[in-house]
C-alpha cells in the first residue's frame, strides 16, 4: 500500500531523514518506534507532503506521491493524526469533524461516518458544540483520531497518540486503533515512543535512530529482541 | 443635542469606511500574519476605477443609481483582481522567507501602486461625481445625515453581516478559520491553502473597493494619495479592535471614527489625528491585543 524508498528529508541544510525505506502492506498495523528526535514525525510529515522528500521516492498504491501537494495526498486516502493532536482550538468539535471531511461531498455517507466516530468515542457527542481547545488531552486525542477518520482514509498515520495520556486513556486509545484496523480494514502506520504497547498491537515494526532505520521485523520478534528490550522497553 | 447627534452620525459614517477597509487588513493578518501595506492602495484603485466607469457611463447618458451600481461592480472586480495579483507577485514567493521580507515587499507594493496611479492619472485631485441620489424622506434631516452617509452605514452593516455568516457557515469560511489557526493542519485536512489565501485577498480587496467608491462619492474628489491616509487609519482601527478579529475590525473602525468626529467637533479639527493615535497608544498599553483580540498565547 505504502512504500518509502531511500527517502531523504531536510530542514534547511540539516538532514533529518537519511535514506528511509519502509513498506506498509494492505490492512496492516505497522509501528515506527524510536527515541525523541529520531525522525519519526518527520517521516509522517514527509509522507503527507508537508516536508517534502528531497531524495528518494514514496509510492502509494504503486504510484509516486512524492511531489504531490498535501491536499492531493489527502484526497488519495492518506490521513494523519499529528503529534500533539493539533485540534483547531477555536473551532467547535463539530467543526473540527467537518474539517476532517473537507474533501468529501457525499452528505449521507459523511453522516454515517459521523455516527460511527460517535460510537467509537461517545464523549465527543456530548462535547459537540464545545470549542476544541476546551477539551481535555484525552478527549482531544479522540477528536484528532475521529477527525482523521472523517476523511475515510485507507491509510491512517498516527503520531504518538498515547503521549501525555493517563494509563486508562492509553489503553482505550490502543484498543480503538485495533478496532479501527479490524472493523474498517484501515491500514495504520503508528509512530510511538511507548514501544511496548505499540508492538503489542502492531503486526510489524521498524526501529528508527538518528534519521535511519536500524531494525525491522515482525512485532512479536521485536518484543523479544534483546537490543529493543534494553533500549526501548526498559527491561 | 443636535450637534452631538451630527457628530455621532458623522463618526459612524467615517467609522464605517474605516471598518470596511480594516476588514481586509485583519483578514489577511489572521491568515498569513502580514500587514498588507498595499491594502490602502487597493481602496484607492477601487475609487479610480469607479470614477472612470462612472464618467464613461454618464457620457453615454446613464444616470443615478444604475451608474453607482455598475461603477461599484466594476470597481470591486478590478480591485479584487489587483489584490489577488499583488499577493501572487509580492507575497507568495516570500512565504517561507523571514517575516520582515514580505512586510518590506508590502511597503514597496504600496509605493509602486501609488506612483503607478500618479503617472497613469494625475497628482491633482479629480472631481468625483455624486452617484448617490437624494432621498426625499431624508431631506428634513439633511444637516445631520445625507443619503451618502446613510448608504455608507447600511452598506457596511450588510457587508459585515454577510461576511460573518460566510466565515461562520460556509465550507470556505471554515477552511479560512482553520488555516488561520493552524496552516499545516489545514493542509493535512486537504485544504488548498494557496486558494484560501487568494480568497482572503480577493474578499478584502472587494470590501476596500466598496469603501473606496462610497467615500469618493461622498467626499466628491480623489487623488492617488487617498489610499495612504485611509490605509493608515483603517490599519489603526484593525489594531484597535484586535488584529485578526473580524468583529474587532468593525468595532475598531467605529471607535476610531467616533473619536475623530468628537475630537474635531468639540476640540478642533487640528487634533483629529492626535486623538486618534492617542487612543491607539492607550489601548496598546492597556490592552495590547486590542479590544476584541486574543493574546498570542490564546491563539496557539
Ligand atoms: N521544523 C524543524 N526545523 C528544524 N529541524 C527540525 C524541525 N522539526 C524537526 N527537526 C529536527 O529533525 C529531527 C527529527 O525530528 P522529529 O521528526 O520530530 O523526531 P521524532 O518525531 O522522532 O521525535 C530532530 O533532530 C529535530 O530536531
Ligand atoms: Mg515526533
């Protein structure tokens, strides 16, 4: 579904991604783990065209999306829940969700998807007329995921959805990620610092350090890998 | 009492024009955080376009309201095209540049447009025909409110209401607000941010053109420099009200209009600008974000 081939991304003269290659298959949950500053968020922003790749190629369903504008990439079915959620603080919950469906015109289907996200996160329905900025961290994360789902993505990119949440909310978010993947066949690329939880729900994983991929494999194997245990699982 | 009323309505008229222009400053600032110094020139170009169209139409025997409407429509289209083009030429290429660069580009654009009109037209004041017909029911009150003033106030009110509804309820309006709050996130929603920015310039320029036609027709003469003065005043109004805020621009315009009107009426017309800028300084000291503005912290 998604393939990155030797992608390099720069911030000015600083090379943040130093030749990343990774593959996400149809219907998979893939996790990308690594320490702070490794380049995980940059990878997601590069896929979405916000910080375009300078070298290498990005294929989505076998077609190159490397030089497309972000709005074109969204229209192909890629949606991101960015780090820090980035809810529009002065838009209401309803308006934030509307923005998720910005490129769609199928009113009846949009309503169905709205009902669907309210079954996933009933609390959002209660908050519907509240401004996004007034929600709690956990609620904002639910809204960010819901907003991304409103575009009906085939590939959902999640950037540290568990960051800053209470343990119970973390559990709930990971459950929802699995649910979204199994119920809708939505393919998921999950960036996490919480390596343990991420590897529990993922099929395969990639480990990133300093702008490169240093390790990859099935999640069950990575969970058992000594290097990972030491570096990321605190074991 | 009558004198007070006259000043009140005079200030309302003045303030309405400031508000119409201030809306363009505030909308552009809200979306790209740029003070568009060329905005006053767009207003001036609107007035000149209307003058040319009105002259042609009058020459061909058109009269009254139809001239006003046609001249306004052409002025709005022409100014909107100018606003759109200024953004594409002078600001878009500098979007990733340090913040000072587009600001300097804006000042350059303002000077360029002034001189362009100066050369293409003349430096003298040109008489602007009174396009606003007399209204019989107003005759009794003509010393405190003429038809031009009434039209200016009504037009501003209607335009502000339409703009507010547009921003609040349409898809483009929502996308504009989202872009103002978090541009990259709006892009991740599929918003074509370039288009949103263009739309903002087009709408702001159209409003300025309406202001330009109305005020030129009210005052009766224009030259290449009117945009500079009106631009500074309207910019002051936008800052007063809280730059980035649409209701703020309208409130700021009215407060400024009244301040000037009362200062002129009760003190002396020499002090008009002194009071206007004194007010600005006071508000910036006690409410740095403006009357209805949000502080930077709240915005993020
Ligand atoms: N906007 C930016 N400008 C300059 N450097 C950046 C920017 N964003 C991230 N970086 C740098 O790029 C590297 C990768 O950052 P990031 O992708 O955010 O890592 P991660 O998400 O894994 O924590 C870091 O060294 C970071 O300092
Ligand atoms: Mg990150």
